[in-house]
């Protein structure tokens, strides 16, 4: 049997559907999906098997114009993930088309990636536009950049995703698999559990607050009955944020804990006891240790 294995980077603007596509390809929830932009902070990898090929997906943070140190670290992680990949897939939203943000990404593809990098185009959310508009958009994008192949998909509904997956599998280099066949992500479980809790917080909280918080798994204890006790800390930047996260009478954090516990237990396939604390750490966005925990580089002087 000839096996294939390689890395595929999914890039695009925030909210283009990268995490939804990754989860659809892998068949499990490894990258958090919310309606808010800039949700994916670290280069989460999902692993998909297709025939004799192992596709390791690098789900990069959305590419946008960075302002804060955290933003800059996220964008650097995105381009780092793309530069290291065997194939890059640029995901764009059909109904938004060739935006200024997409133009900036196309320019950066030429500047930041090695000349030999193979780039495919995936036009997502195709159910939102008419066929003629789709064809016109595909022509416009291919005139703007020499894509190897163009795919029309709906990551949410699954349309066209199998075609993309099969093509990627066939194009990867021959070689042994990087991971065991039944593994679906190479993030430590501690980090996946923290990401799940952060997703639940992001979905429940006020527009601005989620970018001012991070979640870390402090302790993970395997119990004799097969369950796991997980202690997590939600770090917020200000005292006022702590009250919002806790909610009246602790209602918000309790609801978040229930939702996160259920999803983590489903992911692990066994019972979970989840305990959440909220702590104020004013300058966590300037704290090297927090970046390391998220798998991002902390650059001095940025």
C-alpha cells in the first residue's frame, strides 16, 4: 500500500468558514466555531483520513489587519502555518466576493509564501448566490491569482467538500502517516478543553468582551472510575469583566460550565467534572506565558 501524508493550510478572512470546513473534513469538532471573528487563535490541526492518505489540516487564524499584540501574533501564526504547508486552500465567501481583504491576501500570497507553494481556491457558502455570479467570481479570482484548482463548496451543508478532500488526498506527497489512524487532532486535550470552554463564553457574552479573555486548563486529573476532573481558569483583563463573565448570582459561568462539560465529555467519550474559576489578570495580552499556552509566538518589541 502506498500511503500519502501532508499538511494543508486553510487561510482566508475572518468568518470565511475555515473552522466549519475543518470540522466537516475531520468529522469531529476540533476547531471552535462561533459567529464572532478572530475566534481561532492558535494553529489548530485536525487530521482527516481519505483512502490511503492522511491530511493534516492547519486551521489558521483569520487574516486581517492587526492592531494589538495578540492580533499580530495571530496573523504571524496564520502565515507561518501557510508557509509550512504542502498545499494552501484559500477560502472565500461567495456572497462577499473579491473584497479588499481578499485582494490583500492574494498580494501577501505572492510575497510571503515560497514560489513553489501550491494554492487551491475554495469558494464557500455557494448556496447564497446564483450560478452565473459564481462562475463570474471564479473567473475573476483566477485572473487575479494562478490557483491550481477551484472548488465550489458549502462547508456548512457539506456540498463539494468530498471533492475537495479527495483532490487534496491525491495531491499530497507519498510517505508514511504522521499520526495514528484514529487520532483526529494534535492539540493536547488540555488545550482542546480550554478552547471548548472559550467557545461557550464567546457565544454567550457581549460583543467586545471575548477578545479580552482567555481560558486555561490548570489541572487535569484522571479518576479511577474513568472520569476526568478538569479545573480551568478564565482570565479577564478587568474587574468589570469578571462580573459579566460570572453573571447575576453566577448564572452565566454556571451555564457555560454545563455546556462546556457536556461537549468535552462527548469529545472524550466519558464523564467529565468541570470546575471554572474567573480571575483578573490585567495585562494577560502582554504576558508571554499566555501566548505559549495558546501556541502563539510572543514577539518582543511588537
